[in-house]
């Protein structure tokens, strides 16, 4: 396996101050609005799959991982949520779906994943009700391995514990949730690795119903991906849709992607990451996205859903 170039989180975030890109929630995307009565299928789901999912793009053209699911009876599940700056948009989206979150899953405590939730908790949930938050807590050694993130992470953990929602720390893989036929399984929990520390402690999750399956890698690095692949649930990484690790750059190895069977890619990725262009032209910066794209070409993946290109993309 070729040695993979890695970059620091500081380098990765360096170019996030790029031109803002606006984003409006189209009404047709909001199946099952807030008046949907409990136990009644939203029109978009009636007689079809157990859930719909939205890949939510950043409204400020920055990195961020944000997915919202709605089940056939209107239950709402959130995965990550993106940067603190995305909190306003997320509040509006969740408000259109009823202002109640059945479960909020956080892959790991980097602010481009947990920041929107953290900002909501800072501001107070107000009309938004969050029933449960699930995460896999990293230990003090991992927290302190990224000094610039340490206090922010401890503050986030404290806010979660005192927010009034039920908070569960998942330290063992294998747990399965069933939200009205939408299944979610924890395939990997925090590894407590201090190599590429926060990213390699991403919780890996699989979501499926009878029609489709998705795997969410968070920001898993090479080591985290390999541990999951060689762990007890490695065979369950096979899916229809794969969320590309670390926004498609500097994440899992080529060998990992070749070992797992999937047919389509989800890229929670802004344009400057997608093109590896921070001002010098296509593929001139330090990111590895174009290399990952070439891996997908060689594997034969033809279907790509890139948040910067697709906008608010819906899967049902």
C-alpha cells in the first residue's frame, strides 16, 4: 500500500474562509412537515421506503458533515450537523420537520461535525426538542492529543450532559437501533488512538431499510478504517452508498475502499476540497480529494452525490 500523505487539521481548515454560498430549503424537499401526526406516514414515504435522507450542504462553502433522516411516521434523526455557523440553517430545517429530534448521533467531537449541535446547546434549545444524543466519548489522552481542540471538546461534553436530553456514550460496537423500520447499527466506536486522534476516533454507522443501505465513516483515518474493516463487523461495511471519509481527502486508504463493496459515494464536500483548489487552480493544494476521486474511477464507481454540486440532495 502506498504511503498516504497526511495533513494537519489546521492545514485542512486554513482555506475555509472562502466566498459564501447561499442555500435555501426547497419546500418540496420537506416531506412530513411539522403538522404530520404521529403514526401517519409523510406523503413522500407512504407505501415506499422506511425513511428519507437529506445530505445537507454547508451554506458558507466550508467543510462539514450533516445528514437528516425522517422515518415513515415522521421521526427525525440527525447525524453530525456541521459547523457552528450551520446551527441557524439546521434549526430552520428541523423546524420544518416538526421541531423534534428523536435521536442525534455525533461521529466525533470536531466542530465541523458537532459544532451545529454545540451551538444549539449554547443558545438553548428553545422550541426544539431533542430526545436523545448518542456519541462515543474520547478519553483524556485523545482529547489532549489535539491541544487546540481540547477545551472546546470538554465544554461540548459538559453542555451535552446538562442539556436535558438523554445522552448515551457508546463504547461498544454492535448496537442496533430501529426507528420505524429505519435500522442504524454502530459498526465502530471510539478507538482511543492518539494517531490522527480525533478523526481516528470517528464512530462508524450503517443505516438501512429494505430498499437501501448507507455507511457513514465520519472522518475515519487509515487506522480507524482498517480496524473497522478487520473487526467483527467488517463485512457489514458493504452498502449501496458510502460517505467518503474525511470529506473525501486524507481519510481511509485505497485498500479499504477496494475491500468494501458499494456502488455510490456521498461527498459532504465544498468546492475547494472537491477540486483541491485553494486559489492556485485545480489540484494544486495540499488535499487528497482528487486522488480519492481517481480511486473511485478505478473501482468503477459512477454515482457521486457531492454536496457542493447537488445542494440539498434527497434519498428516498
